[in-house]
C-alpha cells in the first residue's frame, strides 16, 4: 500500500505538470447545470459509494435523456451498466491506466471524442484516474468533491462533512447542482 501511495503522489505531480499550461477559463455557474445538455459522469470506484450513488445516477439519467449521458465505470463493476441502458457506458480496465494510475491516451481520446457541458466525478476520496479524466474534458463545469489536490482537476468542488454518509453527500451534491 505505501508504494501505491507514492505512485499516486507522483501521478498527481505528473497531472499538475500536464495541466499547468491549460488554465481553465472563468466560468459563470449561474445556469451551468440547468443549461447543460451533455454530461460525463465518473462512477465511484468504491463499491459501497457506488451503490449509494445510484439515486444520483438515476436523476442524472432523467436529466440527460438519450445519448447525452456518458458513464465511466471500472470494468470490474459492469453489473451496474445494465441499469444504464440509455447511456453511453465506457469501461475502464487496468490496461487503460499507466504505472502512476493516470489514464492512457487511448481512453482519454475515447472520452474526448464527445464534448460535454458537465463532467462529474462521484469519487469522494481521490481517485487520480477519475480526476484526470474529468479535467481532460472540455466541459465548462468540472465537478468533484473537495479533497487534497482537487484544485488541479475541478472548477466546482463540493465540500461536505466527512461525518455524513456517502448517500447524504450525493444528495447534497444533487441539491447544490440543482441551484445552478
């Protein structure tokens, strides 16, 4: 585990270097969620969090009917993809990630083929591959939870209490996004 932490820290430094020249433009959040027509949603890597995020995914599926919703899910969790029949589902496999847990160019290009108005990372703890994919999109609104180093990846961060259950954190995220 300690070696994986070192690899992840190096991955974050590499991502910081990669995105240093690509400062995101100033964003007016006033109607950014309500006017969004397409979204990329990265499903939590943690199985417990993933099951608690299902109501949020259902709400997003209703908002983005048709093929305007792309869901990124880890290949080991393909069981969830059957409930996402009306969405474009991209499965991330181990071979899509490099040594420092950053997504390889092939998966970044697969996601970049479509433009998104909203990129939403539902991982509560830092998952470097998910954060990197979120940041690499051209989405105006890149949303994630507050965590160490999250300023690199998101222009809208949800700060929730760690004492709240993940289910309540996802509900709070949905209510907050609905204000925009």
